[in-house]
C-alpha cells in the first residue's frame, strides 16, 4: 500500500517554494500526496521562525497535527524549514511528538527521512544551509494555477541587526539566469499568468555569479515568455534599486506597476541601529523617482516599531514619513527580540505595552491613508485577475496593485459567469480600508 504524505507550509512565499520542491521529491519517491490530514501516514510541517509570533504558530501547528497520531493514520511527524534549522537540538529535546527534522539546506533528503522515521528511527538531518533548487527538480505547485512564486536566489548578506535569516538561510546565492527562465517558461506553459519574483533580496540578484545586479536582464527575459501577463517584484532592497531596473520596469508591458520595498523605518538614527543602508532623504528621493518614472505605481513597504532605543521622537519621524509618502500598501510589525542578533544585545529595549501602542498608532494612520487612496479610485476602470466567486453574482480578484495574501482584493458584481484566472475590466464604485468594490465593465 502506497503511503500518503501531507504537508503544511507556514511563513513566507520563499518557504512555500521550498514546500513545493519538497512535494516534488516526495512524489518522485513514489509516495502519494494528500491534503487530508487525517488520512496522512506522515505529516510534514515546513516552519517559520523569523519572529516570535511565527515561532509560536509553528509550535502550535506541530502540536495540533501530532494529535493525528491518536485520531488519524499518522505514524510520523517531520518538522522542516527555519525552525528546524535554528532549533533542532531544542526541538528534539523538548518535543517528543517530533520524529524527524530537516534543515533548510537538506530538503533534498526529505524522502529518506520519511522512510527512516517510519522504520522507527528519530532523525535530525540538519547541516549547513545552502540548498538551491534547479529547474529539472520536480515542483508541485500549490498556489492557484494562474499564479506562482519564482524564487531567484537564496540566503542573505545584508546582516540587519534584528534578523536571523543569514544564519538560517546562509549567504546570498543566485540561481543561474537560464535555469530561472526555463522554470518560468515551464510554469507559463502550465497556465501560470502571474509570476511573483521572490528572494530574501531580489534587487541583489546576480551579484554573486555575474559580479553585477542582473535583475533587469532576468526580467527582460521573462517578458519574452508567451502566456505571462503579470510579473510582480517582491522584497526589493531600497538602496540596491538601480536606474536600469527602474527603466526596465517603466518600459515593460508585463511587469506590474507595483513594487514591494521594505524600508523598516524612516528615522536615520533607528536605521543606523538596524544596520540598514540609506536614510530618510535617500528614501524620499527614491520614492519620487519611482513615481515620476512609473506613473501609477503602487508602492508596498513594511516598518518595524519599538526597535531597541526607539524614542517617541524617532517614532514620530516614522509617522511623519508615512503621512508624507502615503504608501499604497504598508505592513507594520512590532519588533521581536531575536536571540543571537545584535539588536537583542542592545540597551534600551522598548516595553511591550509601548511597542503595541505604537503599532496601533501606525496602523491607524496607514488605514486612513489606505482608505483615502482607495476612495480616490472610485470611477476608475481597472483590470482584475479573477480569483473566485464570493456569493451569488459577486466575484473577487486582484489588480496589479495587489499581491496575493498581503494586499487587498476587488469585489465586483457580474451579470455573467467569469472564471478563475480570467482578466476582466471592473468599474470601481466604492472602497473600504483595504478592498475595492465595483461591477463588471464589459
């Protein structure tokens, strides 16, 4: 009887790509893949450990799925990803529910770990981070057929003072351009219309193997792929954003007028403590250049509040910056004190109640900005990628200004059936904080 394997993927899109690659190894080994947890003989949790909240979610998911050893078919629980890489010794010692661990650099060994745990062995396959997948490796796409993530590099060299990613994922390593383009073409041939380009830092792509930032050339190659309609760029480091990349985006008919540009703060003193390159004036000039070069571009960013030593005056600098720039999309995160980071050793750790209060104020400001921006779209007709029916004749989808899972949606009424993966034109009638409402314009 063929064994059934279930996998739960937590965390970021980069982790999701790893999950899809692991599913490919599992399929190639002859196992069946199931999304029914109670039916699975083996359950795999691909974890995140970037911040405390992610670690807590990972631990809770492990404990929840371990219950299927009692009420389901589960014979083995395997933990993979960032939590396994970072805390494998602690997990083995403190969580008897776990039968196997696989680190971020060892995912090619997942099938062997499955077999060893089923034979009664408790396994920890955790070595140096460093896995970089190639196009010939089977990948089981878990996203809707029309959207896929494309990981172009692994690891990070930036060494922000709050971040453990370089230790968990290793140094920055780019994939060969030909390999990426072959994977992109394969995804398009299977119906993918939206490619979401991702890495720990997409703008640095190519620096290690071509001795120059090569993202513009890679994007130019993607533009030639038949079937692709949207190419979306995530995780762009602001000071590595070259004029050539901006010009490539401006001239393209396929690259979304959208850019994920995590800034993390806007106070020069906080940015220095974060070990972030650039400053407030650099960021303002960059935003102005992007908006002048690419009219209508939507800028997404993320900020951290409550960083060690952050004063009320520094936090106010951030609020003033947000009010001035008026980002189309912004995520705000409470600083998480991560062990073995430079920030964890800093004096002036901000109390939790102050961090949370600052988060509330920043989010309230961004909600006001977002609502005002969205209401300004009333009367516009926009292109929407249909993602499904919500209720009766009401459908939902996204514009090029909305990345899946992190941004808003468009809800629209249609007097005819539309299909998932279709592009339609929608007249916007009104808006909420994050979403738009309209009706089919065709």
